[in-house]
């Protein structure tokens, strides 16, 4: 009984337009946006809702959700972030498997100018992404279908733009280098949110210069820090949110290998559910900028004679 009431409420909260159905998590913010662009959290929520429809065998009403979700995919079949891609592909797969008839066989013909291509979708390849590269951009693209079942057709168009638009930073990320020597240094990073309110879950990725490793225990206890890990030459920190007040972290780094003439390393702060909301800065320990091979490795060939 309660699940039925919840399902009815879920349906009432959906947004419907042009035969497509989805859910907005932050309705007020989305209504204020000047451009039509879905947020990862909306894609994630809609994917979970599609799974709900599938679990109740509501494939007819779920068709509009499938259309909207499919329209959010990029040209490679994924979505915006890792999580919304994983959940959305699972939801679409469950829908396709549950909705396809036993005698599923659809033949598609695409006509683009002088080019005519044919694609067949059946039970053997229904879950496989098939793609066609056109030799030129036609003035008109015609798609016709025959058979039993349904197929999703997407068109991807690539072009260059002169400007990326508003490049204002969402986060302010600053760095301070302490105890800077050729064999070690302490890096302090501070980040705060520049827009209204706090961010959602954030991920800070700190590159560690080649030849060094970070001591994660030196970070101490930081409010809002959920996880801290080190892998592939970088430290990754997961925060519940980043607000107007700076969130700071110290990392002590020590030399593990002989590497000279290190290049600048980079730090990025990204809103997990809005990957476009990100800021990248660089840092470069002063001692490493000026270090020579012989300063780092006095015993190396050709160095002993110079001392």
C-alpha cells in the first residue's frame, strides 16, 4: 500500500515535455538556468526512477523516461560523471531487456545524402552500441525502420567553438609551501566555494611531484573529509561539501626516488555531481625548480668530479 502511494507521488513529481519524462532534484535552480543543460544528479535520479518503473513492469509509461535518459548520453554512449553513467547504463539495460519482445528484430535504414547505411538490431546485439561515421554533413538525414521491437537512434555532431563561454571559477584554491627542501616539503592547500551556498560532494586531486610520496597521516583530522587515498602519484580527498569558509589540508611529502628538474604539479577541485564546476591550479616547490641532477644524486656518474 505504501509503495503504491510512493509510486504515485513519484509520478506526480516528474517533468514532462515533448514525450520525454525526467526528474529535477533542484527545481528552483534549474528554472533559473539560462541554458538547457541537465545536471548529473538529475540524470542519476531519473535513472533510479526508470529502474523503479522497470521493477513494476511499467514499460509503456517508462518509455518517456528512456527517451529522456537516452538523449542525455554523449557521443561515446556515456553521460557526465562516472556514477550517473554507471547507474544510467544499468537502468537502460534493464529497460531494454524487459521491454523487448521474443521475436525482436528491427532493421534500420539511414539515408544521408548519397550515403545509405543499414543497421539490424535483434536479440543477439540489442545491448551493443552500433555506430556509423558519415563522410560529410548532409542537409537532411532520414531514418526508416521495419520489424518488431524498438531501437534508439542518436545523432552526434562535432564542431569547434572560439570561446568556452563563462570561465569564472567555482572554487578558490590556494597553496602554501612549507619546509621546502630538495628532499621534502609540506604542502598546504585551502579551498572555498565562490558561488551561493555550499557545494555538493567535492573531490580534490593533488598531484605529487615525481620522486616523492605523501604521508597521509600528516593531514590530521579535517572537518568534512570523508576519505583520503593515494594512488598513481596523486592524493585524492573526498569532502562532504566545500563552503564559504576555507577548508585546508596539510600534506608532508618526502623523496623516495632520485628525480631532478621536476615540472609543476596540479591541484583540481571538482563538484562530484557537477563536473563542470571545477578549478585547477598548479604549484612548484622552489627547491625543485632550481635543483640539478647532481644536487639530487651526488653519486651519479659525472657528479663526483664536479664537487
